[in-house]
C-alpha cells in the first residue's frame, strides 16, 4: 500500500511517472473539486464563485497549518518568483546592503534579487560545493552588510536538502533574514516554518504539491510583515476592500495585503484539495515512502554502475535522485526511458528521478530494468 492511494492518479494507467520535480499530476479528488468549481461558475456565475471567495481566509489557514504557520502570514501568489519579488521589493534597502545567493540556484530565487542592483544593493554569489550551503560555510561568507540570505530548501539539480533551521540561526545571529524557495521540497517533505524560525518561504503548487500551474503562496513571518513596504498594492490590499471609494484607508494588517487583486480561486482550491489528500495520507508517511523509493533506486543504480550525483545522507536527501550512467548519453537514455513510458527529467548533466507518495517499488524496479537494458555491457556486470 502506498500512503497516497494510487486510485487518485489516472497517470498510472499509461506511465511510470517519476518526474514530480518537473511537474506534478493532479489527483482525481482535485480534478473533481476543480470541475465542481467550473460547473458552478458556468451554471450560476458569481452566485457560485463568491462562496469560494468567502472561504479564502479559511484556505489560507489550511495552508498555514500545513507548514506550521498562521493564516495571517499567508498570501496567495502566482509563482515562486512572485514571492521572492514581494520580499525583495518591500525591504528598505540602502546602497551597499548585501544579499547572499547560492551560485547554482534556480533562477526564480535569483532574478528578483538581482534586480536590486539598480538600488545599489550588492548581490554576492556563494560558490556552492557539492550542491550545498552548510552552516559553517554560511558563517564564513556572511558579513555585517548582509541583509538577506536567499536559497532553495532543496536543490532542483541534485536534490540536496539544506538544514534550514541551522542556516536561519546563522543568518539571524548576523542580523540577516533567511528567505527560502521551498518549491522542490514542499509536498514531499514536512516543513515547519515556526520551529525552524524562517522569515519568508515561497513556493508554487505545480510540482510536489500536485496542484494547478500559476498558483502558489508566500509565508511571511509576522515580524517581517511589519517591515515590508507594499510595492504593488491593489484594491484587495485595503483594510476594508469593500469600501471602494475610501482610497486613503490603511492596508490590511495581515499578509493578504500582498495579494493586491482578485485571488486565483481555482488555483487556491487545487492547493487546498491537495493538502487534504496529504493530510489524510500523512505527511511523515509520504516522506518516509519517498525516502524508501529513492534508496531502492540508488541501490539499483549502484549495481548498474551508475554515478549518483545526489547526496544520500539521512538529513540531506530529498525526493530527487540525479545520476549518470558511464558510457551513456543522458539525453538519449532519458528519451529511451520516455519511449518506454517511464517519465523523468533528462539533461546533458544527467537524469533526474523524483517519485511521490503514490509511486511503487515495482515502478522503481521497472525503471532500473530499462536502465540495465540500455546501459553498456561494460557496466552491467
């Protein structure tokens, strides 16, 4: 038995889908919720959709509980980069202030910070060794001028999982904020923003969260929220958004003010529906299941003679395994797997496998069997 029921996923009929680090698949329960929204909109327009709008505060609370926060710390956003932009554009920067970034991070958590250069902010890249930024390395790199340390919880490339609690402690001792792109961990691994003392976390829903594209959320701690100016306000940023002509009223006290305009109700519904599924299945059970699948995969890859490019420690592994097979072109190998219905991400730098809580050991074995067939004879023994 898998922790997430396989009956939730139509994709299992035709594919061995091991590519959640690229794009997740919608569970049947989420599809049903989305269809109900769409049918209601078609039948009754605002008489139906307004009921969802009235539940937005409840939805933010549900998302907040999922990550250990409070509902007033959550804003719905269209994508990960939007969360980074809201934080980057809202802080009171001075020329010479510094932002530290990992030199191998995904652009969504880099480009928003680079835009601060026009305000005189120094953006400094930390050269990452073996895909990781350790607390000791951060301690050596951080300076009195550092205002923000921004990095991904889990590396999109090799799956290394950073120790966010330890990094937050180092950053805070130097007076800096820790801002985290959680896209490659959230939904596969439990996250606790309060216990880990995180300042800002942003993530889209379309990967491990198994939600629609174009929707995500920003967590911003209560302390940081009071420090952030609102760079892109909208009509729903106001304390009483229904008092239309009171243009000079103050902004809303909670993080909803960062949303600005009409929320993506359908996207938010898809995230909340997925959270329902995760909570029924058990976040810890899902993480343990994924860990077991990735360990089984790595054991098989070693027997094939593959080079595993992913850190495999208990505290540093995630749902991502990246590897190369010596003597094989990774692009061609990935295409060969795809022709067999085994879906991964493949680049010249290697093949990335990312199973979820509904995948099975048999599916991992099917991928390994295919790899053995394609691998050169010299590495099969």
